[in-house]
């Protein structure tokens, strides 16, 4: 199987869709969970802003009303620029 998305570390602080989220290398990163079904959220991509990177996640479970901004099945996690690393994807439940 070939890798569909190739993103070298030189592109780690750029906007991208798919792939893996990023965190500060010195920090601890938790993969977010859905507030409804407690499953780990699916990573969608990251957007570079002037001050930080925004990692975007959403629930892909049929049990959750995806798209409802007040439900908690979508999340964004901001990461300040610095010594960044990719976060390994968790095992799917």
C-alpha cells in the first residue's frame, strides 16, 4: 500500500488537509473524543493562522448529529508555533 499523503517536516507548520495533526514537541497531546459517543474524533486537517495552527476534528459515528456546533462532536485545537511534531493517530475503536 502506498502512502496517499506525503508531508515532510518542512511543511509541518503549513495548512494541509488529511494527514496527521501537530503538537508542540515538548508538550503532551491528547487525541480529542466526541462528547456524545466517546469515540476518538477523525482528524480533518490543519489551518495555519498568524499566531497558531488550528487542528480540526469531527466525529464520524452515525450515532452523533455531526454539524451541530453545540453538541461537541466537532473540535478545533490550537497549537502555538514552536518546535512541532506530528501526533500519531490512535487505534480506531
